[in-house]
């Protein structure tokens, strides 16, 4: 019996984690420039809204309004980046996006958990140019991704 | 909204006040005040919380609570008229502000619910101030804290020893052990996903009655980035540096008092945040063990890696003890 698999070559699935920063924009443009138009790639754009602590809000309603506002902004940004990727040659059906509120210990943990769920082979992030003091006090997501990621590649775009 | 006066008449209250307060301090009249607005509660008033009358004394000032010796109108010392115990009453005072360290700006908040949550979490733990939370008549979380009589760690350390070497050889080892207990206490908070939020030497008091050190003031929170506890760890590093140096060893101080030691320093030897503070204290005091100095250098400009978890700091301190 002649049985041909429907998808003999599985797409390489990249996860691009973004926020509103310029460095995230550079990461998206890099992927668009580097892989746009080549077959065999699938992109998931991800925006994680860091879980806000209740202590910063007097009421649940205030917190909910903040999350809704951030989610709407994130979705608009993701839609914009999706357009850039499609215009660079990725088929429309191969670029998806997802915004969520991160409830993990850190942003990098949340990104890696979603990478695992989506079975992406590569995580792409932009490198924020933080001062040493800032990195010391509040950490660096890209550094942590490099150290903590397992079973995947991490691209940190300068 | 009506205020809670319990079943106490003015005569009852004056009788109780006379029991705990020197005669010359007993007022002629006493008013029971509503607890909803701390601005309306004054010296010599009584507030009733959870059916317990408290005789209100002065507003607290920094050194103990708050910043720069300013009066904290929402933090009042009071005496429990049933037991005679001195308490600190802390009303709700919400504050949202931007903290600034150099060019770095980050969001901070003063959150009564955070302090209430932590008070419950650390109940019975000797390394923390103790207290409970009740609701005022407006339904806000008012905290009733045990008053801790004693000096802050920032006051204790510089008074010990005749000079740094005497301090370091004869007093510092015991202080370092106490510090490890304090770091373990912070690890306990972190293990429960809570930050202290405002770690500094003035927020550690040596309880005169027990001789142990206690963390105070849990109501600050900061908006963290990738590293949830980085700012707390920064605070712990500052306290350790202060203890090891028997005060802040600044470049300015060295330049005046020990220019030779100043000349031995390089740009890499100073604190990553406060560039006028020296972290490489071994260059100033050669008898400081290398292992301890290495811990200090994790908070220096030249540090290639930083502590992200309290346990990492504790592991290194364990080797330095």
C-alpha cells in the first residue's frame, strides 16, 4: 500500500516573545528579514503581561481594568507584528499570536512554559539594553532564558 | 458611621488609664474617637478596637517607621488599657510612588493588605515583628503591632568594639550569625512568594527583652522585573556590607582617613549601585576572610553574576561563617 504522509516535513516552530520595547520590534524584524519567504516555518507571537500584584490596586475592579487595558494594547501590538511577518512572506495561516497574563514566578519561566506547550524549537527575544544596576536589581529575561531553556534554541536579537 | 466605644464609660477609662500611666500624664477628660480617620485621633484620646480600649500617645517617627524623621500621622503609639502593653497602631495609608536609584525609576506602593498578610504569615516567628489586623469603623485594615523596645541594627553595630579590628574579631562573628538568622527569615518570606519590600538596617530592631533581632515594616512593595526578589537581595547585601565594615565605608571617608587604602582601590571595588561605597573591604581590612569578602563582591560593580535567590546567599554565608 502506498501511503504518503500528508506533511512529510514538519514546520520549524518559532516562538517570538515580545513586549512594547524597541528591542522586541528588532527581534520581529530580524525574523521577518531572516526567514520571511522561506517555506517550513511557523511563528507564534507571544506577549505576556506580567501578573500584577494585588497590592498595587485598591480594588479588584481596578486590577481588572488594568489587565484589560494591557491585554488590548498587547493584542494590537501582536496584530501589527503579525502583519509585518505576513508581509515579509510568511503564509497567513503560519503566523499566530497569543497574549496572556503571566502567573509564573518570572517572565522567562512563563515564556518557557508556553514554549513547551506549543512545542516550539526556538525562542526569539530582543535584548533590552539594561544598565548593570537595573540587571542587578531586577534581572534580565534574555539572560535567564539563555541559562534556563532546555530542549530548544534561544535567539537573543541585539 | 458610628464608632466603637464598647461598654466603657469615661470613668472606666480614666480608672484604667491611671493604672498604667504616671499620675501627671493622666488627662482630666478622655474622648473615645472614631477609628475611621487617623487625623481625628489625637494624643490622650482612646480608640476601641476589637472591644479593647487603647490610650493613644504620640505619632511615630522614622528611625522606627517611615522616612527621615517625619511624623507618621497614621502610625500612633498607644497603650492597651486592659493589659498595659504598649502597641503601635497603624492606620491605612495608601501611597503609590516612584522610587529612584540613580537613573533607575520603579513603581512602589505602601500596601496595608501586604503587611496584614505577612503579619499573619509570620505569626509566632521571633525574627519578625508581631501583630494582628483588625478593621476600623470604615472597614480598613488597621494593624495593631507589638512595640519592640530596642535599637536598630544600624545603631547597634557601630557602637561595638574599640576599633574595626576589635569589632571584627570580638563582636562581628556573633552579629554575622544573627544576620544569617535574619536572611533565613527573609528566605521564609520568599518561599511563600512574599517580599519584604524595604530591607535596610533601620528595619531590623534588636528586641531588648529577648536579645534577638526582628524585621519590621512589611507594607512596602515594589514592581519587580525578571527577578522578583532582586531588590530584597540588594537590601540584604547592603546590611551585610554595613555590618562587615562597622558602618558604611565610603570612598570619601577613606580619602580623608586612610588615603593609602583609597589608593589601593580600583573602579571594580565599589558597590554596584552606590558607587561611593566600598565593597572590597578586604583591601581596607586585610583580616577579613576571603570567603566573606567574596560574598560582598557579589554586590560590587565587578560582579560577574548576582544572587537571585536568598538560598544562594545563605549557602555562601554558611561557608563564610
